[in-house]
């Protein structure tokens, strides 16, 4: 699976590591639903850290397929991410 962290790059993450990423993604979603900026910020930081820890960087210019998962850039606010998600609907 290819995970893109906006403003950082792409990482190849193994299928066995997906449940850990999905749990953090769910925490971010719940924080957005509850307008909990603090929990959102922590879950985002944890998710980015986990992708970097578990994933292997994809070299720039590598012609990998599109990202399977896109993670907001470090420091994104709950409001920014919520606005982006609403634009995709």
C-alpha cells in the first residue's frame, strides 16, 4: 500500500501494518466528528509517525501507482482537514 503524507512524500507500507494505521485514521475521524482539535492533532501526529516508522520511503520520481491513502500534512488543523473532506463529497 502506498501512503502519501502531504508535503512529505510517499511511503510503501505492508498490508500487515494496515490495522495500526486504520485505528489512528478512525481516531482522527472521530475527533473531526466531535470537533476535538486536541485529539485530532495527537491522532494526526501519531499517524504520520507510524507511517514513517513502518513504511519505506518511495524515491522521488518513482513511477508508483497513485496513493492508496493520503494523510494531511504535519500541523494540519481539524478545520483544514474537515474542509478538504467536505470538498471531496
